[in-house]
C-alpha cells in the first residue's frame, strides 16, 4: 500500500447511485469517509471507479512486436502495464493463448508470459491477473494442465475452440494456413496434418473436459467458455461447472446464460464499432436486452472507456449502469469484493476523466498513481 492521503474536491464523482459533486478521500490505498489529507482541486474533472478489464490480449505487440524480436519478456509486460494505466484500467486480466497455433500463442510462449507476469506484478501499480486461454482439442496437454496453472499462478482459465472444424471436415485447407504455419515456425504441410489430427480427435473432447474441469476447480481456477454459439453450448459448459460466458456469438447463447445466472462478458470493441467484426451478435443490442454483465477490452485497451460513454450517450442506461459494466460488474465476476465502486474501506481504484473530452487524465490503482498527463498533474503536485 501507499502512504498517500488525498481529498479530491470539486469533481463530479460517480457513486453507485449516480453522479454528484462530493469529496472523495483516500489514505493508504483505501477510500475513507472522512477527509484525511491534502486537498486536490479537481474542478472540471469526472472521477469514476477504476476499470477492471476482464479479458485483454492487446499486450501481445508489447511482448513480441515482431517474431523473435523481443526476448526480455518482463520489459514487454511493463510496457503493456503502462498502456493499461493510460486507458484507465486499474485491474487488467492478461489473456494468453495456450494453442495449437504455436508461436506467440503456443504452450512454450505461454509459460514465458506467465513467468514474466509473476516476476513483475509486485513492481507495477496496475493489478495484473493472468488468464489462460486453452484450446480444447489439445488433448495431450490435459493431464499436465492443472499442475501447470498452479505453478504459473493462473487462477482464471477460459476454454476456446478455434479449429476450423467445418473446413477440416470437408478436407479443405483453411485460407490462412500457410501464414499461420510460418508464424509458428512449422512446415505448412505438417501444420495441415496437425490440424487434421486435432479435428479427428474431437469426439474425445467432451469426456476429457468432464474430467479436466473438476481438476482445474480443485486447484482454484475460475472457469469460462469462449464464443458460445447456442443455448446448448452454454448448457453443456454450465453442467460442467463453467459459469462464465465470454463473448457469446448469438443472442440465444447470451440469453441462455442470463436465464441461468451465468456471467456474460461482452467485447467493448463490438460496442465502439457498432457491431462485431466477425458478424456475431451486437453487444449494444445484448446490453439493451439485459444480457451483459461486463465489457472487456478484448484486443483494444481504449475501447472499454469509450464503449461505456457511448452507451450512456445513446441512452442505453445512465452513466452509473454503463460504467458498472467496467467496474462493479467485472469485480463481481472475479470475486473481488474490495473494488469496483466507491465506498469507505474499498480500494482506491480511480480513473479521472477530463470533462472537456472525456480522455483519461489520471489513473490510480490502490491509491498509487499509475498514469497522469497534462494539466491535472499541477493540481496534484502543488
């Protein structure tokens, strides 16, 4: 924690029941009811709970901007953390693939990423949480996975299936096969054979998952599924004990999750773009129907803030309900009862926006400054 004690005055502050101009004080990283320290005039600013990003892989370009170009993984994580902070993110889930794609998404690279996050997380301000994105057809890795996630300090696992099953069933090569193989350092024909072999073992996957899920739960993993397409997909995952639905592709799948009390995470870029870049369900429409619990950056860290502000501006709920998708909603999904809203005793996770343009002026995570830019710095320093 930090010894910083400040009283933020004059700003519009977002509390769970709405925005009001009221002092927000914190000391030693925790919000207090009483004034505790030096006053800071934030007139002209909007103060909101810090963003909790439940799923982001935008850090890939920091860890390896070009294939083989960066070997010092820790420096990449530090650089990515700076981008998170600059976008108002105070808790960031770093979603790393464990995939047949190989290269930056292969098992060996995943081990390096998780080691780097573990090594640096106590030295950075943003709370970094590792997430493993596991490709379910990697049956040969099932036995080792629970031990690996425990070793890596990963307590959030999401199940993916990105194999092009339809084309493989037809014996057709995926259109990006050669490029994908070369990125992984594989011969394209060998890569093609590997995809066919993985697809051929698909009938073994359900039973293997039935055994893997309890094993992961036993080592403390929080579990989610990625890209649910039908209500049946969601029901199958729920029966195994997987209660988080990441980026459901259809309203049917999202509604099925909502009806059974499963958490639904939607993509903030989908909101900003006005729809899915893959032609899936519109996140805006799903939120309007009440089928979303949280928005995540997915591949673009600026999008969560922009998405919440766009939802508010378009009239889909007030600012409190829109911002809840970035703060209290994600906190509940992760079981983080100490953050996500403002109240005495909670973590001082704060993002400060300039009301003139709603850009991030400053970010504080646990009462420590992780980002600050421009005129607002004068208010804190003087």
